[in-house]
C-alpha cells in the first residue's frame, strides 16, 4: 500500500513561505511527477513527504494514518537522490544491503532481497565491485536497489537522472518506468524536465512558487492546460502564445497553438511570414517563422525534412480545432 494524502500542508523557512497550504492525493501504485521551474518547491515538498523537513502546518497521511510527526525512518518511504550517496569503500552488495543491516534483518533475508533487487536492476554481475568501478547509470541503479530492498510503501525520487548524460537519461527513464510497471509501488518523482514528466507520469503536478498550477495526466495537461503557465511549460517545442488583434479575433487575450498544429505552405494560408532559423532533427524540423502582425516568431514543427530555407516566404495555417484561448488573467477559456 502507498496512498499519500497532503492536507493543507504548508512550509515556511523563517518568514519566507515556500509552500502555501496545499492539498494533494497520491493514489496507491500511482507514478506521480512533480514538475516546475528551479526553486518552485519540488524538493521541499518531497522532503516534507519523506519527513526530512517538518511541516509548518497541515497533515500528511500515509495509507490513512497520520504521519505528520512520524520520523523519516518509520514512514516506510525510500528516497533516491540525484547524488547517489553510495559508500565508496563498500561493495555494491553491501551498499544495497545497508538499510537491511541497519534494520537488523538476518543474513539470509538480506541476501534474498539483495539478490532479487540486483536481478531486477541487472546488477547481478556487479555485486562485488565498488561504486568507483561503476558507470554513472550503474551507480544510480545501486541507489535504486538500496531503496527497493526496503520494500517501501512508496519511492521518492529527487531528480535522480540529472547527473547522467543525455543518452543514459533516456535509458534510465525507461528502466524506472519498467520498474514501476513490475513493482506497482507508488512512485513520486521530482524533475524540472517536462519531457521526463510527460513520458513517465500517470499524473503530473505542475508547481510554481510552491503553488499547484494543475494536476492531471500528461495528455490532459497537453490538451487542456488550465492557464498560460502550464501551456508554456508542457510541450516541446513550446506552445506559441499570441496576443493582440489576432487573439481578439478569437475573443481572447491570448491564443495558444502548438508547433505541431500548424501547417506550412509556400502557396497560401492564414498567416504570411518569412522563415528564420530552422532546426533539423531528421525525424522532425522546427521552423521559426516571423509573421506579419505577430510579435514573436512562430515555431512550426514539420515531420521529416522539408525544403525550406532561411528567408523563404511561407504561409502558415493553424488547425482551428487546436487553438487554445486564454483570458486577461491568463486562464483557459473553455
Ligand atoms: N533550508 C532552507 N532554508 C531557506 N530556504 C530554503 C531552504 N530550502 C529551500 N529553500 C528555498 O525554498 C524554495 C524552494 O526550494 P526547493 O529546493 O524546494 O526548489 P526546487 O523546486 O527543488 O528547485 P530545483 O529545481 O532548483 O531543485 C527556494 O526558494 C529555496 O531557496
Ligand atoms: Mg530540487
């Protein structure tokens, strides 16, 4: 079991309120991602759940039981950090077994759990090595192994992949998703990378200045962002946000259209513009087009390669059914 409920939880450091009163329910078995810009309070919120910080108010319940004042070690939660915090002088086996040794489990049970975790994480061949003899990805797996053996009610991850290079991050992202499918244990995962959030989460919690901007599945957030902040944060490349007369034609203060929902033509269309910088990814091309009557360049995403060059004259046509409308407060207009 691993249902976590935050009830009006708040946190201040001295006079500075970092988390205003916040309500959130994380269901048993869910993969929940906290995402938001640097300093928005993601780590603080995770540390409050873990018990590594005391709340300034409100209640935290784990499986219905009040855990607000329960010490971290008794919350049955396992935390995995960006810095792996492995013991350099101990073998992988001893590192993974460490929390079990501390808890005084007998040797046979320790071995059983370490071997099972090593099997799940493909670390069986590395159990006798020291952390210094492993790659970054392998070290992160050891840190995850140390969390798995505790058989926690939930895993708490704080940017566990930030130290890894881009290719390894993608690989580890898949491994953690796979692990969640197999273990079916609640996972709460902090990242500032919206691609990680979109690809891993059952439920995304978008935070800004300690405040929840929106909670929903990745596709809910993609399809119906509640406000301009979420609209700009979820999706890569970013949604185009356009104000002025064009938005007024749609009865809005700002309209949003994603790069993948705009068609390009050299003959005809709704908006006339000039091609600026292009980004060629092979699978896709992103064009940045300066359009007449639109302040910011419009980003357009086209599948594959398209023969358009810097300075070419083009027409853009947004898919009308994919236009998002926002009011003066930046809130979505239904
Ligand atoms: N111990 C502390 N004392 C005072 N202020 C703190 C403390 N810990 C965090 N803060 C402040 O609380 C805010 C939230 O910090 P937090 O570490 O939760 O952000 P974050 O979203 O995890 O950011 P990042 O993406 O950079 O890791 C920041 O403004 C930070 O300066
Ligand atoms: Mg952080």
